[in-house]
C-alpha cells in the first residue's frame, strides 16, 4: 500500500476528508451552508444570507393582495386573509393594496422603518410545477436547463474579486450542499459551531490531529492531500476559538426554537458574522410549505411556519442591528400556489410568488410589484403570473451590494433589468 493511499484512507476513516469536502449526509437539511473569506478585510461587499423556502410557499397568504377584491376572496372562501380592518385575523396593511399575514407582525415594524422590502409576482420564469425541477432550475440560475452543473452562488464565488485559499471560503453545515453553492469552491461540512467534533468523540480530535501531523507536510504542502490536511488544522483552530454555547444574541433578540432549527441556523450565522471570520455567503433552508391539504392559513401548520419565518428574521435583524448595513438577506421559493384553493382546504402548485429583502441597501417600506392582478384573464393557467424574474432581484444584489458585475457568467442568458430595490454600496 502506498503512502498516498494510506494517507487518503486515514482521512476517510477519521472523517476529515468529508470535513473538508462536501461531507456525508448526516445532518438536518435546514442547517446553513456557508461560504467564508479569509478575513473581513478581504470581503468587499455585503454578507449574503440566502433563505430558500422549500416546498412552494403560498405567497398569496403571506403577502395578501387584498386590493384585488373578489378575484382574491371568491377564489379562497376558507383560506383568504381578510383585508386590514376587517376584524380578527385581518392582514396588516403595507401600502393600501397589499398586507402581511397577521402572524408576520414581527416584520411589520421593519417594513415601516424601511429595513424590509417585498417583491411580489416574482419567481422562476420556467413553467414547471415540479418541486425537483423548479428548485434545480432556481438554484442553478438557468431556468429550463438541467445540465448547468453549478449553482448561481457557486459561480458568484468563482467570479468574485475576493478569492482566497481559506478553508472557510465555502462551508456547509448540514446534510447536503444546495445546488446553488455547487461550483469550484468546495464547501466544508460541519454540524454546528457548538458541536464541532470528530464523529461525536471529542477526545479523538487531538489524536487525529497528531496522526495527521505525522502523515502530512502542512508547513510546505507537497501534494493535494498535504494541502487538504493543512486546511483541517486551520479549520479546527478557528472553530475551537468560537464558543457556540456561550453566544449571547444582542439587543434582547430571541430566536425561535421551532421550525426544524431555522432560528438556530440564523443564530449561528449571526455569530459567525460577528466573529469576523470573513463570512461571505450563508444559505439556509426552511421547508414544509407544500400545503396541498388542510393548509392552516388561520391557526394551522402554515401559520405556524410563517410565524417561525417572521420571528426568525426579526430576531436576526434585532441581534445584528449594528451589522445590518453590511448584510443582505433575501428569501425565495421554487414557486407559489394556485390562486384558487382546492377541495381539501389547501392549495396546489402554482407559479408567481413573493421575495423578501432585508438589511443591506434594501429600499424597504415598499412592495415592488408590476402587479398583473388576479383577474381570470390575467392569470397564467390559473396561477399568479410572474412579472419579475427572481434572477433580476439577485443580480441587483450581486452587482450593487456584493461588488460582482459578472452577471453574464452567474446568470448566463439573462437580459438583466434592474428592479431598483437596493441602493448601491460604496466599494472604495
């Protein structure tokens, strides 16, 4: 057996090859996937926090087009959210036409104070109603093309001016790396800051490090495996310097503890940003939005999930107040739901949806919508039509806040039209 094989076998059996690679499918899908730069001084642009609402959230119940009148209320006799002032469970008015679901009240003040912007009738322009295809197209950033192979965030990291060789350039916390992060920057996988360990056996970490030191040349790497082992040492040192259990959110922020760990994921992202390790991108999932039956817009499952989303975002903003001028948060979902509710008191796969932008340069306090209305003749096969390509929103964040003008490479084929939702950041 050659030395190279022995070293590779050691990495595999110790779990460290997975630690510096994509990693095994061991942890919950909600955990954030993270991309880091070597130091904060090298990060020229906002930290991007991309939140994917998997399952197709019902945007017509989250951001309610009550101004559409009968076209909305006649289509949803049991699921519609009442217009502002209509009594218990009424929407929170945003602009005289749209309103927030009342459970999203934690975000209302952020909207009024100009820190939260809403985009409606947005989404993936491909007509698919398949979860798998829609998520793949959206994360690849190439609607209709399944052969792209890399994600839009991966291509952003590849083309960004802040390239470096840090082990934290791309980190994934969870079971799998989302398609949006796939690319030349290989994510590092770990469970969490507080629980970083070697297969749950803390005492073995030092023995693994000692063994690596004997097998590899970290000071002067001779091959790829030497360099990879060096990254393990650097990664362990940084993670051990962070006290995940001891982190105290600022300003009295309280993250939700439900929602399959969504609040925990946001809390970790906040800690990493404050730790100044150079976080560039964090991708977080919140699923459970495929509400075909008994959707629960009023007091049921949907309302519970929406509450988790709103409380999580509000807590993150509260915790990160002094940092939010350099953080851009954006939410998206693979598609919306149909306008008409179904016979099972749920909603089926639709098309147009909403996006939220928070912090950074978001010009909040507005609903950006080239609204097609819900009039039957304006629907797309029974669904809300899309008038804003989600890529246009992301492209504007990338160019104006993350200092990456390479939109032709990140979103090939996109004829970018700026929706003017965020203000440019100074990159001097």
